């Protein structure tokens, strides 16, 4: 039998240089793609609803909490930002020490969800009473019940600290709510920037 000799020829280092160069180029391209994917993942919108609640009207507050509870029930993370007149829905009866301006605002603003006016046909307080009566007759949740439902669904409520300062509101006169926080507009804008949907009520 003839002995078959194995080819023991090894490529010279110069022969591998083009292959190494191509591999390095592919590796750099893959690292660049991985970096871009990481950046996109950090800035991608989350399954989150952000609600800016500016109005202190009963009908608009109802709309805000209906949307918030509906989104939370469907699995979305919901954050609400209460600013200016919207904060009046979160007030409760409490004795707190205030300066003159705080006492003036406190006497002029509604004290909680039960005293909110309607945006249309308020009729000196008759409109909200009629609305609440119709809601009870038709089995529609009241604003107070919607707020309680929002708490059960882990909806986050953030109160604008600047609005509280301007309107003389104290933390001790706001409702007891498990996910109640305080922040400025810039902090909430950061939350809203990562949200898939942002609404202004």
C-alpha cells in the first residue's frame, strides 16, 4: 500500500491578514449594532399612560379617572399628574396652618371631589347634583369610587409641587392614597417621555 502523506502546509501569516481584517470589520459592525439596539431599548416608549389633569371640573375629572382605571385594568402602567385646578379634587377636610394667601385660596377653591363644579351647565351647583343623581340611577361609578378603584389598580398620582406652593395647599389636606407622590413638571415630563400615550385633561 502506498502511504498517503498529509498536507501539513500551514498558511503564512501574510495569507491570514485579509481574513483577520474582514473579521475585525464584521466584529466592529456587530458591536455598533448592539450599541444602537441598547440605545433604542432605553428610549423606547413603554406600555404606559401618562395623564396631565389640569381641570378641576367634575366631568373632566370623571373622564380622567375613567381613562386611568380603564388603562390600568388592561395592564398598562398609569401615572397621573395633578396640576393647578386639578389638585382641588384631591383635597379633604383637614385643619392645617396656613398663611393669609393660603387661607384665601382655601376658602375659594372646592374642597374635594364632592364639591367640584361642572364645566358646562353648572347652574350654581344644581348641575353637579343632577349629574350625581343620574349617575347613581344608572349605576355609574362616582368620582370618589373611581379614585378608590384607581388606588386598587395601582394608578400613580403625582401632585405638582409648584401648584401646591402657588395655591397654598398643604400635604396634610390631601386625600390618603397609597400611590400619592409629589414632583415638579420636569420630573413628570421625564415620565411622559417614556410613555406610549400622554393625554391632557
